């Protein structure tokens, strides 16, 4: 159950118990009526899920800023008595499951709004809530944001485990009044083509390491901070750092304008670490700032540092602004000490050098998300790649990835989302070699067929012309969720047949829940179709792994 997404968790929770009360559908639709078209278009990533008496989960697009008012005014529909009960008189208990603080922020808004309306209410993280206190005199509002690629936040997982605990009363959820807000996020994916100056041979499974740059806005912001704190360093200031002064990469051991260093070598998006805080605490001469920085650098200040930096994903520029007196003490040597170099990011190559020898294609999921901070967060490299214009230059290197494909044996490929990239590379290469692909299965997964079925035309063509077997899981195209593990289950006879014929399994994509869910499915499949015990099936899969017949390449 832990592997299911939040929405699935919510619906299963409903199925597993006899909860009767739910928010009224009329309230939600009247809320929708009040939205202007401008409002509606501005909320791509916020949705409210209503639990209606039909026990179906329906999604409504409502801007986050309307939610507090909506919830504190809502009525509860009781299907047994067929009446609406107002929530007046019930204690509003807002519980949030949050990884980066977005859901926490919404939960706190709801709570504050209730306080303003003199409603008795509390707010807390789901995992801090003592479930034995659940009662029918409460209205529980769960606010949960997914993280990564639709995964539940860690504190929600803890809560869910406890909820399934045997020690809880079986009638605990009876007569519970509740509502669920699911904050969702749709990730943009781009197929990016890099034109090579000359032909470069690369193989399916190879990985390209791309070195991104900071955006012009971030660079400008950096220099504005220096200027605003009277630091005499400007974009055209020539800098030469001696190796013996401080450890610098080879590329920087020459005279360069500071702008170049800032744009190309320092990651302006990086999350300051404890050591950064320590360095800043040493140079600070302001009592308050020094104390705070010292605390962040000390062992007992680590939770606070986590809440200040990691949870909201604060970057170095924001920290410098928060500590103005300390920032004004910076000089070039100290900047080299506190700034972190830009790391090249690996991407699985999605093209075939046989088919397109002068091109490399990559499938990039653009990282952008919100935290409790006002400004949206973004991923340095994926955003940079997204914003590249034709003829912009890309610095990269190519390396072997973990996959070793064998094209003379049956293969089962599982690549949801951008995980399909290395398999596209392999399949296009095989197509170029004029191979028949009837011994290849591709399991692909995404949210919606019409929205994010990447490279669909390639896979449809390969299925038609080369006999590739393609099976897709579109998780959001129906009322219930379908993931790759579910479609593997549907094809278990075929998978077993492939494995019996010396076939191999290749899996790529998100490192969160998917790899384990798929592995469990294969263990089940071997157990069922191969007629083995649980232990034998586990041994069978372990043996495949040992013999490199079960290879994975994942990222998170
Ligand atoms: C072998 C390999 C192959 C890969 N292949 C691909 C590929 O084909 N396609 C692809 O898109 N990526 C791929 N990746 C991942 C890729 O290397 C980058 O990690 C990814 O693009 C993010 O880099 P970035 O610079 O945009 O983000 P960064 O600036 O590095 O930020 C990423 C960080 O942001 C945080 N974050 C991200 N989303 C959220 C969220 N919703 N909520 C809170 N925090 C969040 C996480 O801490 C995450 O680590 C691969 C990785 C490996 C190791």
C-alpha cells in the first residue's frame, strides 16, 4: 500500500472503512462557478479532491488561495441520512502531509482562516497526530502534496503505516467527518536535440553529462547582492585565484572576468550546507546574525538548518540576503570558499548514433515546484536546457551508463516517464539494423495518453513495422490509477515466457517507489506462473540480478 500514490491511498482508505460523511458536491460546484476564467487557468498545479457519497474521487481545479474559505464554509453530506450537516460545532483538525512545506502552508492558511472565523481548530503534521484522538466531533481535513513523480511525502507514509496498524480499534474511522485536499503537480518533459559539430559514436545505454549555466537573471541578482552590500566586485572585475590560496578547478586557474566565473562555475541555486553556515559565522561581526549562523553550524542546530534550508529549498542567494551584515564582509577568497561549483548532470541518451550520427537527443523532465517560499523553485540544469535557443552551445561529455544491452536475446524494458529514454535509443538502433523486434517488450507509463506519452509516434511505428510489443499504463486516464507494475501483471504469461527463453529485464526512471513495485510484481509473477514458493521466486529474481539479467538505472 505504501507504494500507492496519495490519491490512491485516499480512495483505498475510504474503501477500507465505513466512513460516511463527505463534502457536498454542490459546495464544490458552486465554488467552481465563482472562479473567473483567469483564476481557473492560473492553477494548473492545484487541485482539490472531493470525497462524494458515490465513493468516487473527483478532481476539481480550485486555486489554492480559495481553499481556506471554501473549507471553513463547507457542509458535510451524510449519505445515510441524506442530509447536509454544517460543520459548525465540529472541531476543525487540519493535518498535512508535506515534503517541502507547500501542503503545510495551505494547511496553515486553512487553520488561520478558521481562527479568524472563531472556529475551534488545530493544525499539525499527520505523523505528529495521535490517531486515538479521532472522533466524530471533529472535521479532519487532510492536506497532502505529492512529491517527486507523484510520490507520497515521508510523513504521510508514516501516518499511513500507523493507520494500517493492527493495534488500532477497527471502528476508529466510523462516523469520521473528513475532507482531502490533494495538491498535485504536472511535470513538463522536453525532447531536446543537441546537434554535434562532428559525428560522435555512442551506444544505447550511454549517458551524456551536461554542464549547465546560471540564468542571466540569477547572475544579475548575484551582482545586485554584491552591489547592495558595498562589495567592490563587479562583472568585469578580473579574477585570478592562485592554487595555493584556495582549491580551484583547473579551468579557473587563469585570469577570468568574475561574470564568467559566476555564470559558468558557481551554482547560484545550491542549497547551503552546514559548512557554508560555519564559514559565514566565522566572518560575521553582527551579534544576532553570528549567533544564528553559529547555531545553524552546530550539531544541535541541524533540525533548524533543515527547516531553514532543505525543506523550503532556500538557495545561497536567498541566504546572503537574509544575513546582510555578514554578506557585506565577503571578498573574492571567501566567495570561493562558500560557493559550490556547478555539477554536470547526467541524462540517458534517447537517440541512436546509427540513426542520427550527428545528433544526441535527451528526454528532460523540467524540475520546477513550489515550497512555502514565494518564489517558485527550479532545477538548474533542466531549466537551463528548457530555455536553450537554437544555436546555443552545450558543454558535455559522454560516458557509459549501467545498461549493457544484448540484442540477440528477448528483452523486457520498463521505462515510465523519462525512463523510456535509454530504451528509445536501443530500439531506434535496432530499427536501423533492420531487426525484427518481436522479442522485445516495452512497458511505458505516464499520466495521460494525450498529454505526456513521450515519443509516441516512434513506439507506434516500431510496434507496427518491427513487431515491438508496447504496453502503456496511463495512470490518470481513468478513475483508478494504473501504473507499469499493473500492466506487467496483465502480461505475466508473456513475461514469464521471455524469462524462460533466457530473456533479461531492464528498468529505468524514477528511483522512488516504481523500482520496488515492479520488482515485487516480478517476484509475484515468477511465483504464480513459474509455480514457485515466495522464497524460490525471490531467489529466482536475485539470480537474474546476479547474472545481469535484471538491470536497473534510476534517478530521483
Ligand atoms: C544515470 C542517470 C540518468 C538520468 N537520466 C535522466 C533523463 O533521461 N531525463 C531526466 O529528466 N533526468 C535524468 N536524470 C536526472 C538528471 O541527472 C538531473 O538530476 C535532473 O534533470 C535534475 O537536475 P536539475 O539540475 O534540473 O535539478 P537540481 O538543481 O539538481 O535540483 C534537483 C533537486 O531538486 C529537488 N526537487 C526536485 N523536484 C522537487 C519537488 N517536486 N519537490 C521538492 N524538491 C524537489 C530534489 O532535491 C532534487 O534532487 C538522470 C540521472 C542519472 C543519475
